[in-house]
């Protein structure tokens, strides 16, 4: 019996030995191109690598390639197919992508119930994007009965990842009372957390709360400091850079200048006011 299986077994082993380096090369090429900023060249090696490995990470990469059109025409249906394959293997970011596709009707029909299902899977794996999206679904009553309490819990889970932009978004929901109960004190906490992490729009918002005494005690001096940090984020040492002067840029400088004018007069403050006035009037640094 041993001799009966000898030939086929040896043949199978020899095929595996020859094929393994090929699989490894394809996987290496896929990873190198996709992660190295050459995603427009990654499709072919990633398709070959996926065929041999059925890797969820590669399936996610293929979905991303088709979604963004890296080296191929954008194809949301193919993107959804690849994301779904990865999601079914438990890939958290792919599960979030599938939830988003169902929520937006991207590559598939809009289905908020399915969106919630896949966001829950990703959220259970601590995906902050999925957790924030669940907050929106519960807040708006999409695919589930509207529940402001559940919405707040999911928003807070997302904020607890300490991503500055995420913390600012959650703070904004608390401040505006959108989808959750309005709570200026909680808004101040999360604006401050994002501000401390270096988020300029959050620094501006936290300064405004301090200046008005909304959610926190009035503290004009602290507000002035945060207004300055927000403004300096955009000004820099060489003046304004049009490429980085976003929608918050000019308001940050205007509020900083107003706070300076309300502060006790000093030579330093007058110098700062003159520079801000020059920048806002477009006269240069």
C-alpha cells in the first residue's frame, strides 16, 4: 500500500515545493505595491495572490482598489463583492465597508438593516468608524427604531478611541443636540480632549465655549490661549499658506483678534493684533 501512494504523494509534494515560492512572490508583490504607494500597479499581483491564499486582507485591498479606481476604472459592484468576501471572513474594516455600502447604496441597493448588521459586526471588533455610524443609524432611526440613548453610547465608544476628528464630531453632536440629547458639558469635555490632541477646529470651538461660559465656567484668559493655538495652527512662522488655510482658518484668526482686543492692552497684544489685521486684509505676513 505504501508503494501505491508513493508516486502521487511525491508528485504532490514536488508541485507544492515549486508553487510555494511563486505564491510567496505574488503575495510579496501585492503587499509591496499596495502598501508602498503604488496601488495603481497592485491589481494583477493581488488577484494572483488572493487566488492562492484567499486572504481576507488581500480581498479587502482588492475592494479598495476597485472602489478608488487605482489603475482600473472605478467599479463599486466589484468593490462590494471583494469587501463582502473579506467581511465574511471576519475582516473588521471590510465589515465596516460593507455596512457603508449598504447605507449609501454603493455597489448594492440601500439596505439600512443590512448596514446595521455589518456595522455591529465591525463595532464588536472595536472599529471606531462602524461605532460612529451605528450612532448615526440609531440617532436617525435608519434600519432600527430611533434611540438617542443607544446613539449616544455608540458615539461615545467611537470617541473613546481618542481620534481627534472623531472626538470633535461627537462633541459637535452634543453641542447641537443632533440625534442625541443636547449636553454642552459633554461637548466641552470632548472638544477639550480633541483640542489637547492638537485638532485646530476643536481648539477654536473649545475657546468659544470658554469665552461664552457654555458647558464650562467663563475663562477669558484660557479662551485667549486656545484662540491663539487655533490661529497659530494656520498662520505658522511664514504667514498664511493658502493650501492649508481651510474653512476654519479665517474664523480662527478673527476670533483670536477679537479676544486680543478684549484682553488687557499690552505691546505684545498690539503687535499680534496688527499682524492678524494684516493677514486678514491680505496684506501679507
